[in-house]
C-alpha cells in the first residue's frame, strides 16, 4: 500500500518558460536533459532557475561572474530545504491540480452523488481482487451521498482484462454492470461484443495513458484532492485511516 502526496513531473505544460535567453552556463544543463522551466527568485543573491529532470525538480544558480552554474539544494541557516519548498509550490502542486482535472473529467463509471464535495477516482482492473475489496469498502460512503466514485477501467492484470472491461463499458448501464460484476465476484458480466467498438477501445486506451501519466504501477490506483487541494495517491487497498482521509466520516 502506498499513500503519498503525489509529486508529479509529467509532460503537463503548467509553467511558462522564461522569455529572456538562458545564460550559456545554464543552457549546459539543458544539454544534460534537464528542462529549465523559468527563472525564480530565491534567497542568497544569486540568479536561479527552476527545472525538472525525469520525476524530480531541479534548482540551478548562476555565479556572479555569469560564467558558471551550479545545481543542487538550497538550504537556509536553520537547515530548511528551500528548494523542496519551491518544487512543492511551483511544480508538484500545480501539476497535480492539472492532472486532477484530467482524472476527474475522464469518461468512467460514475457512482454516487455527482454533487458530492468529495470525489474519488480509481483505476481498476476487472481481475483485481483489491479493486473489488476497495469497491465494497467504498459503498457505505457512496450510499450516504457524501462521495462520488469514478472508476476508470484498465487492462493490466489478465489477458482477458480488456475483454471484460470492454463488455462492462458497452453495457446499457455500465455502472450497474460494474456493480453486478463486483457483487457476483466476477461471475456476472455482460456478453462481450464480437469486436470492441472504436469508442470503447479509445476509452480504454485513454485510461491507460492517464494511468501511465500518474506513474502508478498497479491497481487499485486511487486519487483524490485533500483539504489543501493537493493531489493524493493511494496504490493498493487503503487501510482504515487512509479510507477516512479520502472519504471522510461515514
């Protein structure tokens, strides 16, 4: 199980690039694969830039002579990591909010109150036992009207996962079909189409791309926004405290 503040560094175009040309010394970092996003103000008097490399933020400083650049963490005299604070506020939180917009508007199976203040999005595979366990545990909150649960079906576990997901999404009422499937422990499912309709195929592909974008490696992969509007991730079956954090009181 995993529960964390989701530090996403993806291809989301969240921050504007600096309009001024980069100093040659800073440009050298781009040649090493570091994406320089923008110049930022930091303490200490040095010009500094915010960048990213793979899944992490990067800070770069230019020395007073303008000919040398340094990359690393910036600490103050109290030991506080100022770079991590910068990454959190200007990279991870904004990127998480943009990703949440994608997750929360993706075409999925919606259950519960669409006007509920709490919304949960979960990637689930039809053959995932922990997805079924999570779905069952979520039902009291869904029934109370306090939560909307959106399930984005993916095919990652079993060679038949795609076939089952397609059958559920092609049902006249996908939410009811998913409900029946989970209640029957996978025994009751709609008859799969002879061939997967293009729209359904595209939906499943989109779900997979979104899941890849989050970096999740397994199901259920669960996402929600906390009280500070920071995207949270739980991979695997949540424990009781995690359920309370995401769903609130019953």
